[in-house]
C-alpha cells in the first residue's frame, strides 16, 4: 500500500547457522529454550527476510537472553518493557522485522501493561512468550501463569492466585494473530513463526516451555510424547476440530457449549464436527478457553485477521495531513502570530 | 474615587503589573492572553504568569476555583511577571479574597460589583463579611477601587444581540478586558481580529464579544468624563528590530522539536504520556502531523521513555517529555539509555512535589534527581533553560549533545517556563541553526565493534539496524569494553563506569563558558540555574543600580558544569545560590568546588519575587560586611539594610 509495506522477500538463502551469534547459550542443560532457539533459527533462515532486517528485543529473564544468541540486531532491554522498546523500533523504521522475546513473568507480570497495549495497537511486531509457569532466573518463584496450589520458593504452601491465560489476554485486546505451541514441537513452531512473520500486525505466540530445574514436567500431562495425540488438538482454519491418534475425536460447539465427541458413536459423523474459523472472534475466545484435562489443549493458530497496523495508520495519517493541510512549513509555523519591530 | 482619579491622572509608568483574577469558568486565561497580544502589538516588553486550578471544573465561586493571569509589561527590559499587582481585576469575591494579602496601598482594584453579593461571599467562604464583622468597603478603603456593574453593563450593551441572557452575562470578561485596554491605551484591533476568527462559526457570539469588548473600552471614557481618570501611558520598549512572537516554554520545546526534524538527517520520534504541565508539548506535536512529526501517546511514562529508546536504537532521535512523577517512572528507562549509550532527550517540566504535590505549581526540586536519581553510577547531561524562549535553544543543543556523545540528556524546565510566556525574537531557522548530520557507522563491517570509542568524545558508534554486516546486540547488562559482549569482569566494569563518566565530562568542551553579569569588582556572586534567571537578574540589576558589589551568573548547564565555573566561583568573597528548593545546586557547588556558598531557598510553588531576592542580597552583603570580608568599604547605616551605600 505504500513504502513501509514493501515486501521483505529476497532470494538470499540462509541456513540456521547463519543466525548463530557464536555466543554460547547460558541456559540450563535440557531447558526448553534450546528447542525454541533451534526453531527460531530455522524459521528465520526460511523467511526470505534479509538477516540485517531482523531486530530481536527482549526484557529480563531466562528467555530474554535470547537476542544474544541470534546473529541479528538485538536489544536486551529491561524487565517487562520489550513491547514498548519494540514499538519504538518499528515506528522509527517500519521496514524492520521486529521480534519480541518475553516470558510469563516479564510479559505478564511486570510488563503486562506494555504487552496488552502493543497488542491493542496492532503494532507489526512478533511476540514470542515463553511460558514455563515459573520465575527461573530469580530461582524459582511462582509466576502469573503458575497454577493454583503450585509449590514454589515463594509459595511453599501452594499458590493461592488464579493463573492468567496469556492467549485470553491477547484476545481480550483483539489481537490479530494468536497462536499456541509447545517447545518440543520444532516443526509446528517453525510453521507458526513463519506464519507470524507473514502476518501484518501484532503476532502473539504462547510457547509452553519446560523449565527443567524449577518446574519440570509442567506440561507433560498433555504435551508428553505418549499422550499428546490424544490430549492436544491442532486448530486448522476451515477444517473440522478433530483430534486423537486415530482422528476419531472431535469438538462440537453448539449453543456456546463445547463438547468432546467420538466420531462413529451416537450417530456422530465427521460432518457434525465444528469447523474451526480463525477469523470468528467468538469461536476463537471459546476455543482458547478449552484446557486439558476437561478438553484437549488447543494448539496452532487460534486467531488470524488482517487489520491496519499501528504504524500503517500513523504514516497514513501523516501523509493525509500533508495532503490536506500541505507539507508543514516550519517558517510559517514559527512565525504564527508574530509582529515586526522595524529599525527606528 | 476622586482622589484616586487625580492620583492616576496623566500618570506615566515605566512598568506595570496587571493581574486578572476570576472564576475558572470566567475565561480569565483567554482575556489574559488577549491582553498580552495587545501589549505585544503595542510594543511593550512583558513576562507572563498564568495560574489555574488543577481541577477541570472546580466549584464556581470558591477560592480554590480561582484562575488568574499576571503580566508585567513596560518600556524597559521586563524580566519577571512582577511581584505585587499595580492593578487587580477581580471578577468575584473569591478572586479578591485570595489576592488581598499581596496588594499594595496604591494598587488599583477593578471589581465586578454585580458578583459581590451574599451568595458569592458565601461561596468564597468570606465569613467575616457574611457575619457583618467586616465591611467590604472598609477593606477596600485601603486601595484605589473602581467598581463596575459589569453584568448589567454587558446585558445593556448586548440588548440587540440574539443570545440568551446567561450567554450575554458570560461576555463580561471581554468587558473587563476592554476596560483594562482603555486604561493602558492598548489597541483593540488584534483582539477584534482574534474574536472574528475564533467565533467565525457563531456570528451572534462573535458580535456579543465584540460589543462587550468595546463597551468595556468605552466605559473607560465614562470614567474619564465622570472622574477625570485618564489612561496610563506606558512608554514603548526599544526592541531590537526583527520579527517577534510571544512564546511559552512548551511551545518553544514543540517548535524546537519540529525544527530538529528539519535539521536532522534522521527521523524524530516523540513518545509521551499526558502529565501536567508537559502535555501541551504532546498536543502541539500531535497537531503537526503534516510536518512529518511522529508524536505518540503511550500507555504510561515507562512505555514512553522505552519507546523513545527503541526509536533511537533503530536510528531515530527519541524524545520524551514529562514532569516529576513521570521522571520517577522513567528512571529505569533512562538508565537503560545510559548503559546502551543511545541518544535520548527527556524534558522534565518540574512541578511541586513530592508525589503528586501541586501539579500546576512550579519548583526546581528535581535537580538532584536528574543528576543522581538512578541506581548505579549513571551520568548523563543535564541542561536547564533560563526563559520560555530559551527552551527552543536548549532542545536544539540537547539534540546536538545527545547525538555527539551518544547519551541521554535531561532538560530541567519547570511549570513556570512551561506556562509562562515572553516576547521572543524569532530566529532565522535557515541561517542561524545549522544542520545536524548524524553519521551512522559506515566503516568496514569486519572492524565494527559496538563499544569501541571515538578518541575525542568517547562516544560509541551508532550502527543502524537494517545495515548489512553490522548485526550486534546491546542491552542493560554490562558489556566488555570495545567488543560489547556481556561481561562480569571486575576491571572491565570499573573501566566502563569511569568511561561513561568521563564521556559526560568531555561534553564540557561543547558547552559555552559561564557568563558573569555585573561589575568587575563585585564581591558577592548570585548564582542561579534555569528558570530563576529573570527574577535574579532583576534583583541584581537593582543592587547594581544602588552601587552594591554584586554580580549574577545563571547556569544553563548542570552536568557537566561549564569549564570556567570553578574560576568564576573563586573570584568572589561569597556565592549566594537562590533556588526554588532546599539547596540542591548549593549541595553540588559546595561538594564539587568546596566553596563556602550560601543558599536562599523558597518552596511555595511560585517563582521568586524580585523583592525576596533583593532582601536576600542585602542580607548577604550585611553578613559579609559584618565578617569584614568586603574589601571595598560599604557603610551600613542605622536603620537597616536598605540604607547602606558604597563610600
């Protein structure tokens, strides 16, 4: 639509290695962050975006060390402020591909306000929220996504706060792209990151990330290799919501009530299963609220719609103002309401 | 009345302090600014102080709902809005009541008699009058009073205008304005032009205000005929030839930012959050979208500073504006800019604190906070404009320094500069302000390291994201010298702390020397900073006119200080530091130069009065005399300070 909307597509061929900064990651052995780093490097190498156009902005926490390990422009910011910093980067140079890496403490506790407003504005930034339901870098306190009863260093008697649902938070701000994925699922992460890059507007991706030291196995109940096919449901736009090893289960949403059904039982056929629509806000909200164990945990792209981005609207407004009122004349502006004192 | 009239007959004054006061719904600021415009066109120098309640619609008629506008104007260099009004226009009892403590016997009081009734005395909480303990006439008998039935007079004047009675009464502010314009011989044309434009969509209201203004003006002639009261003649001021406008500090900042947009070869991103008294900068810039200005209202103060930092990282100049409470919130972000060594400008319009304090009132209480209000050793540049117009120069200078030294700059303006205004000689933007050329790193990418430094300035290179081969990472963690890798090395940290400090010290090379005003043999130096320039200069001029050995210097650069400051301080027997705080610059001066400086401190939420400073100067001269420290003998005669003279 105009110059800042230009496509990044180029013919450069990258390998994941090209995105390795050479810095040795300082995460704990076995941390889910390694898998995400691997997926991001692979995804970046496949996006067709010149390497120098990437900017990764982070806050504070284990996940926020991420920019140091990527051979792109990187800004390791301060606790919770990454979305605000990233907004400044994107507004100053809309041609950049701006990524925010944050965590459940950084993004939802201290930085909740900035996250919410960046999403609300639909700034064209990509936000990856590594959710391990714990504070890792400060050595094991509960976070906004910790579950009720979770025993941590700061909740030895169990967490008494109800957890926040990051996807619901994003949807509450009418996020234009929301996805959820699991750290060990490299292939799906790569797909989602590539889709996020293509999306114009804020892309919010919650990644269930295992903290081996302070909250090991937090997602094992539904994300474990043995159980995931029965306990996860991958959302596909325009496709029926079917899951299960034998693809024999589905979700029917009727009268605002979701229900898990078995295909072939009680006369239910594949045609009865509700078709997922990533543009249907009410359906997005409803499905995002499904969680294991009552329901299979939904993953994949939960919502995707195209709406004008913050910086598109900003630059359009500037262009429109120039057209309507004429290009600003500083001399005329500064001399408004002036008077002349002539030499006597 | 007769006597008063005689007294003012054919009077000629070199300078006058006029104050308009009324209910915040009375349109006081509007008539104040229109009187200022007429005064500018007439050709007087002036300085202005608007005062209004923080409440948007304070209950009508109450003392805390009073809005006022003070202007000093005259045929000589006017440095302050004045101490005590020569003329007070009080539109209701509350406006009179709160001003009674600051009047002099020859103050002319103009009151709208129609509003001085029991209901309004009650609203003003004027119990002594309601109970009959005091009579208004007795109170007023100490002054020269002109009572005018403004409500009745405007309704009469507007009898042919087709608006509601209530609307007619509302035009009494223009009536009062017309009358004051007559008293001081101000032209009505610029005001009529304004009315024409402002009410162009509502011809009846336009007509009403025009008629009210003229009725007020003509009423002056009635005064003249009935009471032999003639207009007061004010000689014109000999302005340097050129184009002038009047300007507030906030306007000057906004115009400065637009000028920067023109002079810089990089974008300007202004990100801010509404806060009194800095919001106007955001308002102006938001309205000037057609200048290509990127002005953003963020979700909070923290986001505003971080967005500005993000913009600077991306290769733009990030600017944010705030006031005290916002500066507290920006502390963390400011530190990030110190650590990442990125250019950033933070405007702080200081206001009364602590906490929410008195949002519409002025103070100089953020100086030490700007210097030291961040954890760790966190040096940055601090500038302090000395007048509303100087805010323009200061932001241009801030940009040059921020870019050259890759550092945040805090500008300490205040409520008085932000809202006060003065005539300002408009600079020739094309000729007098040179381009600011940002040079991003453009050497061989192989040789690029984010924390190498310029030999002279110690600034690190600015590498713009999007440039091939310069991909690098910076952030809040300490970095290794030159290479910019995360580093916990003790020697490296020590080096980097000292390097950041030395870099700011080197900015001294780009800072003008401190100018001293006054006789070469002065013994007492009055040292101020920022917005107190006018009142200190006025008091020092008075002292000099008496032959007293006093000089004045005003700091515009707080960090680093001008390089000759130490030498200047050493020349005087004593340094007197007046500040609208409890001695913050004093602490720095005593600490850095081990000079026996003394403070004069007042924290009332209002600017210094010239008279306060005169007394402070007198007192310090007497002290010096008593201590035998004045070499040039000054005789202090019986009866106190005011009578002493140089022998």
